[in-house]
C-alpha cells in the first residue's frame, strides 16, 4: 500500500491492484486560510470524517465512485472500511459536531484515520483501534486533540506507524501548533524525505515509529 500525504488531514491510499482511496480531501482555499493546491485525480472511494470544508471537497467527491461519510462497515471487493462515531470537540459535539474515525483494511494491513477527533479515547472503548498498523492522528490542537493528548493516545493504542496530521504549516493559517510539539513527545521519529511511503505487512517496524511526511500539495 502506498500512502501519500496530500496536506492537512488528506491522504491518498493506493493499493497494488490500482484501487485508490482518498481520506478527508480538503477544499483548496477553505475558509480563506488553507493554501494547499487542489486535489486532482479520480478515486474509487472517498472517506470523509465530517462536513467542514478543510476535510471535504465537493469536486473530489464528484470524481469518486463511492463516498463513505456515515458510521458502519462497508466491504468493497478486497477493501473493508469501518467508520466509528466520535466527536469534534470535548463536549459530545455541542461545539463542533460529530466526527468519524475510519479503519481501512486492505492487503493485510489496518490503517486508521482519526479525522478531527476532539477528545481523548481509550482502548477499552475502541478495541478495534488497538495495534493498528498505521495511525493517522491530528496533533495541532484547538480544533482537535492537542500534541500531548495525541502522544498519550498513540502510546495507548500502540500502532506500528504513526503519521501526524492537522498541524501548522506555511500553508495553514489556523491557530494550531506545529508538528514538532508532537514529535518531541515521541521516542522514535523519522522525518520522511517526501510525501509518500509504501507499507507492507513484512516491512512494518518492530516497535512504534512516527513518520512525518511532507505535504504533497
């Protein structure tokens, strides 16, 4: 599986079969503060955690064969996607609404994307997230969990690879913090030379590793 970080909370997953999934595709220019370039291409599946413009692009959805934006489990050929209801804030959605966590299972891998998770969660409440192979986690705070909460969450769920997202960059003019606030709290960190990594069951690290990808757009 090839995992490309498009920017903000958007990822492009490409399988060996050629199947492509996009998760939380942002709208370029959202709120006048998101400066990543538009997401291009056609996708077999678009997975959306919630309806805010920095996580969903109507244009990208129009170029996607299947859209998943509700909780439940869906199997599409050799891919299974399970979406779980959580909240975008710490007050059960009263401030910013609901949020979906999604787990993509394909090629023997389990890849979880936490969307704009706004509160702490525990393995006892979400056992299906325990020991996932790849965990994409928001770390910037303010609109989501902050760096410290993200670090505690990652350590409690023990994924093999952690990919931080939703943090401050020169192309995001939001009141959120940079990725370094998160990485300094983690033991093993790799600053990737590019926006993409290829992950297979055989190449997963023996212990948890944070991989910081460069936004492609």
